[in-house]
C-alpha cells in the first residue's frame, strides 16, 4: 500500500480530527508504493518541508459529517471561505481561495496532478470517502507545479490502494430556533410574511457512497472504484428570521427599511401613452376594478423565496487501476466523473418589457393591450386609454406581476465533468525513477435562465369575450388569457404560467478542457557518491517537462442570445515548460546542526499567448540546531498566466462609444451652458478645460491644441473607447515564509509551529474601464493612466467603431495593472496526552493572524489594508485579523469510543467608515454610530464516534452546537457586491445548528 511521508515539518493540523495522526510520526516508505509529497516533485521518505503545510485527515472529514469538500476547507484558517451551495447567485461549482487572493491564484491538485482548468474547476467532484488527507501548502509553488500557485497549493491525496468493500452514509439537517429579530421587526412594518417562530427542522442532505477494491496477480494488479450520491433540500430566505426581508438603510445611521419589489400580486400597471403616460398604478385589492396610485404600501418582498441553501443533486463515480509489469514499469490510470444539478428559485413573475431589450428599430419593447379588453373596467380603460377607451385601438403598457401559488422560475446549473489520468512509472537505474503521465479534464456547465416569453405575454393579453367567456384572440398555440387588471389574477394559475414559459428558458453551454502531459525523472545522487561530507542523505534532483493546453468553448441557444446577447467563443492557450529541482542536505546529526538543508527549483515557461519566455524559482532552507528546534525559510517567485478568457479579452480589440453626457475630452473646453444667439440658435458657452496643460501633455496632446473646440467629441456619437489590444503578461508574486517548529523532548507529544508569510503580487491581471484611466490621469497626470489616451494626429479621441482604428480612443479592458499584498502569521500546535488505560487526549490548534490584505490599483492611488474591515473601499473579502480552530479529542484505550469538541473563532470586523484610515475613504462625516461593527463569533462543534466492531462504526455530530444566528447588517448587497440578504453566508453558519448522523460498514 502506498504510504505518505509526514511532510508538514510541524503538526498535522486538523480542523476536526477523530483519531488524527500524531505529529511527526513519519510513515515508513513502502518500496513498492508511491510517496506523495506536497510541494515537491522529489519523493523522499521522512522529508521535512521548508514551507508550512496544513493537513486535514479522512478522520476529520468524517467527524465533521461533511457532505462536500467546500465545508471541509472552509474551516481551515488559511482558506477564504466559500459556500457555492448557499449562494443564491452562484453557479454551483466549488473553487478554492487561499489567502483571500482569489481562486485563480490557488492551484488545486489531486495526487500531485492538476484537477482541471482554472475556469472550469469544481473541487466537489473529489470523492470525500477516498480522501486520505488534504494538504494545504501556503506560499508560491510555481517553480514546482507551474502557473497559478501564487497563494499556494491544495493537494487532495486519495486512497488509490483501497481493498475490500466499504459503504459510507451521512445524513444531516438543520435544527434552528427562529425568533424575533431585527429583520423581522422591520419586515412587520411592511406586512411581509414572516418565518414561523419556534424550531425549524429543514435543509436535509444525504451523502451515500460505495467503494470497492481488489488486488490480483500477487498484488501486482489493483483495481478500485466508487459511486457517490449527494442530495440537498432547498432552504429559502423566508425560512430564517434574519432574512425576513432585505434590510436597507438609505441614510447613514438612519431608519431601517426593507428592499421592495414592484412585482406585486396586485399587479403593477403604467400606461405608455395618453394622458396618464408614465404614471404607475396597482389594482385595488378589493377587486372593485379601480386603479390606485402605486406606493410602497403595495410593494412585495424582494426575492423572499430565493435560496439560503440551494437544492441540488450530485452523482460522483470513478476508479483507479495499476499494474506492475516489473520494478521498471508500472502502468496506472484513474477516472473521475460527476454530474451536479442545482437550482435557485425566483418568484414567478411577468417581467417588465424593459427586460426584453429593443426591437429591430432600436425602440424599447412594450406590451400592448386593446382598449376594449373585456377584463378592463370602464375606470381602468379611461386611465389607460383616455379617449380611446372602449375602442379597438391598442396602447402600450408597462406591466409587472407576481404570481403566488405557482411553481417558481428556476435558474438552474448542470455541471458535469470527466477527469482521466494515466501513465507509466518505475525505476530505471540505481537511485533513479521516472513518471510519464498526463491529465485530461473536461468540465461542462449548462446554465439555464428563464423568463416568460415576450410574444406569449402579448398574445395572452390580446383577448376577446364570446358569450361571457374570455379567450385569446389567437389560441392556435394553446394560448390562455391573462387578466392583468385584477389583483391576484395569476395566483394559483399554473396552466397560464406553463404557457407563458414555453420558449422562455435559454441555455448557455460552456466547456473547459485541459490537456496536460508531464514527464518527471528524479534521482538520489547519493547512490552515486554525491553527498555532502557532513550528511547522510545524498543530493536529490528532479527534472521535468510539461505541456498544458487549456480550451474553452462557449455556445448558447437562440433564446439565450435573444435575452442576454453575446456570441459564441472557441478559445485556447498552451504552454511548454521545463523545470529542475534540488534537495541538498548539507549537515545531518552533528552538533548544532541536526539538519541543515537547502532546496531549490527553477522553471521556464513559454505561453502561446505571449512572445516572451517567463521564469519562476524557489529557494528554501531548513536548519535544526537540535532535534527540538527547526528553523525554516522559503522564497518563491511565482506566476499566474492569464486564463484563456483573460488572454482573449486582452488581445481581442473591440470599439465602443462613450456616452457624451458622462465623458468628453477633458482637454477640450468645458461647456458651461447654452445661450440663444441672434439667429435664434442654441450655441454653447465655453469655459477652461477640466485638465491642466501638464495633464493634457501627458496624454500626448500638442500644447497648441490645448482648449481647442476641435477636441470636443461629436454630441451624437461621443468619444471612442477601445477594449483589448493588449498582450497580458503573467502576474508575478514574491512569496516568502519564515518559521520555527518546536518539538520539545521534555514534553513528548507536543509540536508547535509559527510561520510568517509575505505575499507581494505585482502586475495583477484585471479589468479596468475607461473611467479608471480618465479619473487617474485627470487627478495625477501619471503615465500609468495617461498613456491610455491614444490620440489622433489632430488630438481627437474619436474614431469609427467598425474599423480597426490605430488611434483616436481611450483604452480599457483586461490588462496588467498594479499590486496586491497578503501578509500574516500562521500558528499550529498539536499535543497528544497518553493516559494509559484511561485512554488518550489529543489537542489540535490552527490559527491565522492576518496583518495585511490589500491592494494598490495604481502608483498614485491609495494603498489599502482591508484586514478587519468591511463595507467599501474594495474591502469585500471580510477578513478578520484573527481566526482559529481548537479541537480536543478523547479516545478510549480500546478505540471504541471517541468524543471531540471543536472551537471555531472568527474575529470582529469594523465598517470602513469607522476605520480612521483615509486610504479606506474615511472622513469624520463617514463615521457611523449604527452597524459599525460585526462582533466576533465563536462556534462549537461536538462529534461522537462509536466503533461497534471492525466492520461497523457510526457517528453523531452537532455543528454550531449553540445554534448561533449570523450577524445582520443592512445594505448587504452593496457591501458584498452579491445577493447575501443581510449577512455573509460564506463565513458564518447562516442556517443554524446542524445535526448529522453517519455510519461506515466494511466488508
């Protein structure tokens, strides 16, 4: 069976561990097995890592009763929490973010090979039942693994050597006590429906897996496979008291309100012509046929039925096979497949016609009704049609309607993927081995969004009455009549909505594909006498070559294109790479040097999207003056290449007009006002340009043209902006870690490590609109901004948008801009206390102190540090200064019973308005008296495990044991940039206490 070396160089930190491996109990190397070492291509038993690695074991995953990978990782302090199954506006895929630097800067591996492409990755395809451990290496690793490993590496080590049959089952649900709170008190003022007070038992989730494996031919041939089924029930926002409505606070420290929707069950009507054009009305609730002026009194709760936990169903399946032909050749292969469907319900609504865009002439679409519509009362006809009331004339109207009692309009995501690996490995000479393999990964996402079919809504509005029966004028397509002139008209009318939704759902398909070939040759040069005279182990070396190609294909059906526009894409990018890695033990087992070792790596990369060649490297050192103390340091130059989407956005040139009301050349004269001349014409009165001569010179304008009226962009078309036309370089990070590991012999079983990390990211890849460069140039005159103005020979900034213009525009789009930083400290500890026949106690601790997390978007802009802040200034990550997990586990001497209590702590967050930091936009006037802080939160998790016999064990767990509700604050959509309804769902346990039961059966 393959064994893994304990490469942490410190404790195996587990956020919830039952029977966790003890620190520094190095597993022996099995001559016939592969040694999985995270952070290196050199496989050596008893290796010690120079960079901190946090590991989560299979036992901890079971204790947590986790249904998916994201729940396991979200509890690691170094991981920025994510919760894609809880987001109402997520796509259902799980991507991992280390150090809060974005998922695109974290490399995800399975057994040392890439899981898939950055754009298409879904970590939830990894089978939890086969995870031996998850290694989280924080810090750059591009020299070893290639692009993307800027914030670090997450490596899932799977049990590909499983024998027997195992059945694992988990079921969990939420047991939350709903009570009155801030949101419910405010929502009561709007007469919005409230969640039932008292205990709520909901959100059931099922996780079942079967794993089987067998060895044949004297254990030379091994095959194993698994099938996994997961399912989760919907929990809606109106099922929790903190989401009774979306809280708003329009004025700082002012009164709270609820976000409201004009999509009311009473029906919203606004005539498009006639004497009341533009006025807004609702149908009288009493059914009298009157139209009442619309006001907040009649508004509906905004998105109250959307998801706090998305409904989803997932299948995972796969297998592993290996056959040892000889020590020189072992053939191996694996396959992983998944299909996941998740959906988010939105209230069934007949949408405003503005949602459907414009007609062929560019005019906004409108619904139309006949002024003799039999559903209209005489009063309604007079309001909507004026003097044409009762005639066959038609009039445009804006209609909005919410229908209760019918199935919601679901936005659904079907994610499916296949990952195949294969290769051959073996020993080729004394001390030398090789691995020639590759990865094929294909992830497909089908995104389906729906809204009623515009033509069918219009058809259902065109009705006639025959002998008192109202029907559609044209019923050839099965049309059912729609009455917008009565309150609650579509309520419980599922047949009508089924008709309206035919042809209303559009689907976009995106396929991401990875082709990855890797060759690694490694050798122990000590077998050939290349060893330091003061060391026992020889120099180890690894050589590698790699080819990767990322492909993205995006297509959509006609309904999607009609509703959302866009065009099909077929993108690709490939890279050739070569690398070398060294491990050099210099001194071992000597006075003042129990171990002194240096490591290094270097990689060259050539991307098809860039004419240049790029390099990355690492340099590491380990010094243990005595076995009790180890000092370690690592420095990496790491890079992230642009994704295929970013590379396309940067290189593909497109031109657009800028609204002249929002931008004109700031070097042209300012239009102060218009006056009437002697001929009765309106002529402008000019003032001085907005920009100085120096700023305008920095944009390339000749001094003689400063203030010239010829610079004014045409009022009918405006100035021109060009997006793209850049060659984007990989962004580069210098990541440094320095740490100490303590293993005092006078206190056996204790291991403590402290590490300082410093990540400096340069040339960040991102998107900037033209106004970013305009504002920056105007305020600073700096070349960084002003070089984005590309003027014509006559100084103007406008050119035809249907040609590939070389000048006459302001640039925008995806490119390299400036810097990001992430600094902090990691603390890990583990203590094992043996108590003889009374059993044992294990304590695991993992904490993270973040001291700097921020960015500087340009040389002249503020350097912001967002640690401990939320609510603006680009501080959307919600990073407390301090977070930790502390778990204590008791196990009986016979191992039959285990009890474990975990303490999760999240530090407080302060609104940026109270930061006192002008770089975050603080001013005395911005300081808040209400909602200025999110308090620190502590969660406690209890897990019990019982091993009945060798074949059967079961588990019981309660996460968020005390049923703490999440913090609540208003304007959450503005704060988070996404729909989170009054809280931060990725960081806090928003659904309350989770009860879980699980069992494992072995055959």
